[in-house]
């Protein structure tokens, strides 16, 4: 059986040698471009590539240019509002940290300085 496989996996006979290019009148695209092997090289396992699919929803309703501009402007406004909200949250946390630090400093201060 191994001999049969070996025969099958041998490169195809190149009966059309390089001299064929000088003696054959067929166009170069029709001629053999080298030896071909039917079997893959040993230890060549098929490579599986995972298939990643991006699923997006698309509204198929036609939109006018004005509607597209409005939607883009609205998205930009929402993004700016989110940024403003994040800044307000950071300022609130800083203020709380300052109040907590001041309270801790007051608690650790000597009692004579409070009077």
C-alpha cells in the first residue's frame, strides 16, 4: 500500500521539458508551468481558521441627506454629553476626596489647636 501511495505522490512526469518551449507552438498559458504533486507534504495538517462574524443591524429604511446629518449631529452631541458627565463625575470624586482628607486631618490634629 505504501508503494502505491508513493507512486501516487510522485511528481507528475515532466514529459514537456524546457526544450518544449522552443518546439511547441501552444501559447505559454496553455503549457505546463512545472511539476505538480497530488499529495500534500507529510506532516502537513489542514489549518483551521476560526470564522469570526460581525453582526450589525442595518435599518433598511431609506434616509435623506438631512436625516443622516441630523443623526450624525445627534450622535456627536450624545458623545459630548457623555464626556461632560465623565468630567463631572471626576470632579465630584475629587471634591469627596478633599473633604475626606480634610476630615481626616481634623481628626488627627491635636485638640489644643481646635480651640
